[in-house]
C-alpha cells in the first residue's frame, strides 16, 4: 500500500490555492484548477472521443462544487495579495534552484 504522505507530496503543482485572496478567484481560475485535477486523475491531458463527455462533465461538476466550497469557507486571516504571493513563489523557486535567476 502506498505511503499516504507521498500522495499529498505528489499533488499537481499546477493547482494553486484559491481561498482567501484579494481579488477572489475568478471562475476561469476555478475552472483551470478543476481541469488540472481531472487531468491528473484521468492521467491524460486530452481524453479520447469515447471519454470526452465524461471528462468534460467531471470538470464542470468539480468546478461547480469548488466554487461552492470557496463561497462557504470562512477566513480568519486577512486576504493575501496575489502579486505579493506570486513574487514570494518566484523567489522560493529561484532559491531552490528550480529556475535560473532572470
């Protein structure tokens, strides 16, 4: 049986935190996160014609429930600034050696 800690550590890096940002996540961001999730679960970025309907339905339903979740979550901390958080992420990536400094 796989170690559950490895599963969490292997989460797709393209799915970003959407909760407690100013401005709030857009419907496009919610859809993009749902799409990345379904791609990860399905193991493909482009489903076959036979699976396209199920794939599209899953993306739609996950985006829908994700928006409900974001609408219902309560934050006790002030909202984070998107630009500041993006800059922190870039600095961490450079420091870790993942990307060369520009």
